[in-house]
């Protein structure tokens, strides 16, 4: 198994920023406690406060996929439906 890095870009509607941020913050302690989670860090862009990035590292892609199937992510998706303008997810492998 090789480590998997995830970069998740979340661009939210300005009027929904505080709501989505609160929902994103709820995910952090739950996810950090999951099996295989090395780090799960939320960042906010300094120039565009509506842009958030999760930088994540997982022990394996399989354990990340388990995370993606968890109820708390489904609840987040339902709660923020219509509040997110763009969601882009990159699966990456460290090379250096």
C-alpha cells in the first residue's frame, strides 16, 4: 500500500461562506480520528475567502475510500447542497 495525498478544492458561494465553513470544520475531528488518516488540514485562501482547500494524507487509497463512504461526509454533502460553486478533488502520489 502506498500513501495517498488528496487535495480537495472547495469554492463556495459568498453568501454561504460562513455556513459551509462551519460544516467543513465539523468534518475535521471526525476524519482525523479515522483509520488511515495521517493528516486532514483545512486551508482558506488569503486572496479569496470563498476558496477552501483540504490537504489530506492517507495510509492508502483503500482507507481513503472508506472515509469517502462515511455518513459524516454524506451529511456534509446534503447540508451544503447548492452552497458550493465548485468542488475539485485531486488524488496524488508523493514523488520526492
